[in-house]
C-alpha cells in the first residue's frame, strides 16, 4: 500500500535530471504533489523559448539572433503541480511547446550558451524559496548543485522509445531514432551537456512502474528533509 500523505513541509530542492522517456515529468509532478511542494519543468522553458524563436523566424543556427528573441520574450511558468501551464508574452503555449516542430528545434535553441544563461537565471529565481521539485538535464550539475536529493533517471533505449511512442502516438522505431538524435545533441553540446552529476543517485526505471519510482523518491526526499 502506498502512503499518500505529504511528507511534512518539504522545504528543500529536489533535482530530477535525465533524458526523455524515463518517466521524469510524470514522476516529478507526482512527487511534488506528494511532498506538498512546487514543481518546475525547465524543459518547458526551453520549449517556450523555441516557440518564440520559431515565431520570429530567426535562423536557429544564429545564436545571437536566437538570444535576442529570448531576451525580449516574456516566458512565465506556473509551479503548481496540479495546474501546469506556461505562457509566452501572456499567451498560453502549452500545446505548441509539445508540437513536432518545436520538439525538432529545441536542441538547437537549448545549445545556445546565452539562452541557457537567461533561463538558468529565471530558474534560480523560481527555485530560491525552496519547497520545489525541479526536472531537467542540468539541475543537479549547474542550476542548483546543492539540491537534495539529486536524482538521475535512466531507462533502456527500448523502454524510453516505447513510453514516448505511447505518449505521443507514432511508430516506436521512428521515436527511437528521434530520441537517439536528441540524446546525441543534448550530450555533445558545449554548454551544460546532459551528464549525471557525480553525487547524483542514479535510478534505472526500465523495470519500475511510475508508483514505485515515486515511492523511492519520496523516501529519498524524506531522508533529505
Ligand atoms: O524535457 P524536455 O524533452 O521537455 O526538454 C526539451 C529540451 O530542452 C531537450 O532537448 C533538452 C533541453 N533541456 C535542457 O537543455 N536543459 C534543461 N534543464 C531542460 C531541458
């Protein structure tokens, strides 16, 4: 039986990093609910920045132009795990940030160091009050290195492709190819590549259900609180 009571007033910062298809978003949101904490999806911020760049029609290979678009855009994100929402210049873009076009372009935008610096600043402001579960790629390594617990989720390539295809619809082989392409870009970029922080706890979710992963993280958070 799982215990659904929140852990008493969680005031810390949980860092949840790892590639897509590991169950990270679902787990992060549920964990925040269980802890009575806030929730921050940093990937959604990179996606909203990408929507801004695509709308302005700038060349995504032009880091200066992309940065200037992001600098002059207003990205606001809710940290309520029960009402996840993000706006760009006041307009909700929750569906648009998940489109195939945005997903195909987000690695280029998130590889621009000045874009990362802008978004990391915004993330740190949101995190500063504590009591928050933060998911991304560089939370434990760059954004909030003192986060406890600091967890790195993994899963086999097959499991990740199956989960993503289940969420988005589509062919598992095509999804697997897209995951491999984005992993390669996210891991090889010069600025804050996707890596496991040396002091992060690695959790392989290949053979674990979502509930089981959440239970393990609740225990880690309770121990850290
Ligand atoms: O988690 P996601 O798929 O929504 O993330 C979208 C993209 O943003 C992904 O290609 C990696 C990038 N990202 C990043 O570089 N740093 C983060 N902290 C979060 C996401």
